[in-house]
C-alpha cells in the first residue's frame, strides 16, 4: 500500500516536471507575455486559440496533450498565442477581453433575462465578499470569480448538484469562511499551485501558505 502510494507520487512528480519544462519552452517560443495586456508572470500565462475553437480542438487532441501537440507540430503560430487567464477567460465568456476598446459595443450584456439574472446574482455575491480579488486587488468585476477557499469547488458543486453557484450562495445566506473572490489569474494559478504541491496537502493548503507567498512575492518583485 505504502509502496504504491510512493510510486504514484513519484509518477505524478515526474509528469509535472515534464509538463512544467514543456510549458516553460512554450512560453518562450510564444513570446513570454500576454498578447492582450502584457502580463509576463509565467504562472499566469496560457495558450489561447486565436480564432476560437479551443474546445473542439481540445476534444480532437485531448485536453492534457495540447502542449505536446504544439511541440510535435512545430509550434504553429497561425492560431495560437499567449494570453493571461484574465484575458483568456473573459474572451471565452464574452467573445473578447474587456481590454478590447470595443468590448462594450461587442457585448450587449443582458442578452436574455436569464443571463441578466445570473449576472445580477454574481454582482451581489462578489460585492458581498469584498468586490475585488483577494490576492491581487483587481476590482473589474468582469475578471472576478468566486473561489472555494479549500479548493473543493468541483466536489461541492457535484455533491450539492449546484448549477449556479452564485444563486446557491445567495440562497444559503452568503456562508462565511467558505468563499473568497479571486480574479481568473489568481484563481487559475492557485489551482496550478495546488497541483504542484504534495497531493496530500492539496486539501488543507489554504491561501496564505508558502506557495502562495512565493507567488505573491514574485508579483511584487515584477
Ligand atoms: Zn492579459
Ligand atoms: Zn485583455
Ligand atoms: Zn487576482
């Protein structure tokens, strides 16, 4: 039993080392900065499918093999670029990033009543929990999302069959010590940091641990 656990951990560590080396290489090849806002912290950068179709492409090549696929195909530049998570996630949600000067025009935000209601819930919940990213302080609501402090969001949603987390939080009177607001950059890098730490710690590690301070220091140093 102990043995298996050891092998499993070693395998995971080797896999992560391979992946993080490859990611470093990819970030280098694609120019080291977010092509939208210029963010250069490598932890916050990800590959964007310039003309969309990311989901379809990931389905074709597999979600975990995009980086190896890029390498194998000689790092194509026609449809791939670096974006930070903030720019990438908002592009995914709204079709373009709020940094785009035509963002408002391109986005008739309340397209349907349902979308508008969801948005209203989100604004209320984000305001309740402080209205800005807990880690970096960004306060543009378009970049903000709710985060399960213990990183058990997926499990929570599954167990409680939650479709709309903002509605759930409202209905449950804004539980304390369970959520915080993060921007997509901090949210995504936090889950990456979780993956890069000892798997046994990943359940209990809370925002404020050593990995996080190292990350914050790297941001301050920039
Ligand atoms: Zn960006
Ligand atoms: Zn942007
Ligand atoms: Zn942030």
